[in-house]
C-alpha cells in the first residue's frame, strides 16, 4: 500500500514537473498574464474603482468572487479545528494538570498587555480601512485584531477572555463576517447589477458608480476582517486548551 | 548639528548592541543572559530608532514628519514589549525550576551548558 502511494505520488510529481516546462518564465514580459490582464488592471483600476492601491481593487473587486471563497476557506478551517478538537465536559473527565499558582495574575504582563492591546486594535482598524491606499486590508487587519485578543488571553488566562468573548458568539460572528461579504454581493443582485458588482450600490449610497465600487470594497474588507479575527481567536482557544476551553497556555 | 546627534545616537545604539551580544554569549546562565538581552536590546533598538526618526526630520515635510512619528511609535512599542517579553521568559524559567548561577564555578565545561 505504501509502495503504491509512493508510485502514485512520484508519477504525479513527475507529470506536474513536466507540465511546468510549458509555463512561461518567471517575470516573462511576453507571458499572457503580463500582456493582457496586468496591463488592464494597472491602466484602468483607478478610473474604474477610484482605489489607488490596485492590489486591493484586484483582490476585492475584479476577483471578488475568489476572495469570497478564500474567506469561506478560513471559516471552514476554523470550524474544522473546532469540530475535531472541541469536547464537552461530559464526555471526558479531564486530568488535572499542575498549574503555576500565579497564572493570570502577573501584574507586569497584564499591565503591558493592557497598554499594547488597544494600540494593536486601533492599528488593526487603520490597516483595514487603509487597505485602499497602502498595503493592508481585511486579512491583515483581521489577523492583528485577533492577535490582540490572543495577547490578552496570554496575559490573563483563557477563562477571563472567554467571559468577554463567548465561544458561541465567536462562532456566530465568524459566520457573520462571511455573511457580510456575501450579503453585499447579493444586494448588488437585487439592485440590478451582477453578483459582487458594487457599482450597483451607487443609487443607494448616493455616489457615482466608481465611488460605489470603492465603498463596496471597504464593506467587503470589513466582512473579511470580522471572519479572520474571530477565527484566529477561535483557533487559539481550541488549540491552546486542547478543545477543553477551560484553561489556556 | 542634527547629523551629529543622529550619528551619536546610532553609534551608541550599535555599541549597546555589541554589549548585548557579548553578554548574551558570555554570561554564565539563563538569567544573566536574559538580563543582557532584555536591557541592552531594548536600549540599543530604541536609540537606533530615535536616531532614524531624527534623521527623517532632516528635511521637514509632512511626509517625513509622519514617518518620524511612526518610527517613534515603534520605539515606544518596543520599549514596552521587549522588557515584558524578557520578564515573561524569566518568569517561565523560574517556574520550570532553572537554578541561578551560584558564582562558584570557573571551568569552561560547566559554563557551556
């Protein structure tokens, strides 16, 4: 059986390596991507979407469908970890591990975390909102937001944070992030555009179609940030407590 | 004048970095090494960042001032975060029962653990 899988993976690997010979060279200016698609984005994205950072406009507008499923992939990853690791207290009598007596009471760590966490959260909101103009956006801002809560969970203990950020609401909110993204796309349908064609929002928002695409991207980025943030925290809470959700690292 | 201050700050930062590395490599046990890393690393990083921030004030424009303030913000963050991280490492070492160096040994074999 092992031999068979070795043969299969070697054959597949060989075929894939063979196929790479047909791919254009790295950075080849004559490759199809460089001739048609890139030039179109570089020349037209500011006129069409009024977003100076055309990485963002490609990510959230031209290829919004792709990014929507990336968000769903992150959501699925969080839910999968939850499904595999999460145990209820009834199923298993847990062994009591020895814990340091001062856990979650270290004044220096708590004070530093209380200073740093709000700064991180403000910065994360800036990253989310400034993705139109500079590197950043929903994924990065969401990760910073989520890690600010992880920092608090490390300085205090997991129980303290779970009182504020309930497990149920974490899961619901991570779903709501995906729903924000898909909802913005769906409303475009009802307003007479295509799915994820944000220019349809112009009649509702009272701005031009170009501006509406920019605003639609911001809304989508917020949805991505919400999902990423809650999934990050959910992953930490599951992995650090082994699915018990009672004590962290 | 500003250049002179920048050069002094950067040189002092590099000097303190040298001391940090020296202490990190040569000190006898975990606690003293962390002591060198926590203090020297923080001070030298902050000094170098302050030097860079001052350098960006060289030709005052809004863009450069903004860059300088961002660098100072990073310096403040490091000044808070780095000693805290050192403290957490020290605390974890103490909790897991690492014995501090007694000062009695001189031989190379025992030191290089």
